[in-house]
C-alpha cells in the first residue's frame, strides 16, 4: 500500500512540475514574413507602433496602422499559398518600453474572448487593442495583457513567436 501511495505521489509531482506553460499560442497556425525597409512595414521600427495585417476576401493583403490608414495590395501566388494569419489576422509591432532593439510582438487580430474570425480587434495610437463586441481592451506594449475588462477573468491575446533577420521579420509557429 505504501509503495502504491508513493508511486502515485511521485507521478503527480512529475506531471505537476513539468514546465509546459508558454506565452506563445499554438491554437491557430501562423506563417508570415515581411520586409521592414518597405512601406508600410517600415513603421515597425518605431517603438509603440503596431500594424494590423490581414488577408481580405478578394485575396489582397491589408495593412492598417493605428491612424486608420490602410494599405492594400494583391498577394503574389507564392504569398497566397504561404501566408497563414491565425484566427483574424495579425498585429505586429515594437513594444514601447522594451530596450531590446530586436524585440517585436505579434498577436492575433482576432479577439481571444469572442474567439471567432469576424470579431477583430481595433488598435489605437496608445498601443491598446479593443474588441467592439465584448468591450475588452488589451495592452499591446505589455505583452497582450488585459487592461480593461467587461467580465471576470479574461485571457491574454494570442501571441506568436517573432524572428528578425536583417530587414526581414517572420512570424511563425
């Protein structure tokens, strides 16, 4: 009996001690690359500036800045077949207070509470993203944590890994 109890306790500890928590989401697939030396992605070098990126129903790429300026362009055949933008699109930017020159954040443009493609977040100049449906607001500069909620516990934004190489930025999980 003691051996069984000991084995059960050891099993619980081994499972409980596993460090499987990650701030990066794997719920939705993402694969996107852009060059930061071309407009409109050249705005990404400004700390606190975030862009929303999504593919429109007509197959073109839409990039919108917090001022509401939208840049649309048709995707090449290669881009169409390789870009995957998560649930609702991407929010990409450089956090305002991060001193690491190569730090970039990428979040899903879809609201994590509503969790449906049509409920996209709207980004503002202060570095916040708000859902018009549920009313929750998240800080893009602070890792996607909620700053204003309409209900109890609200999850963080879906966040994706970002890699930089020269003037290219890649978001991929």
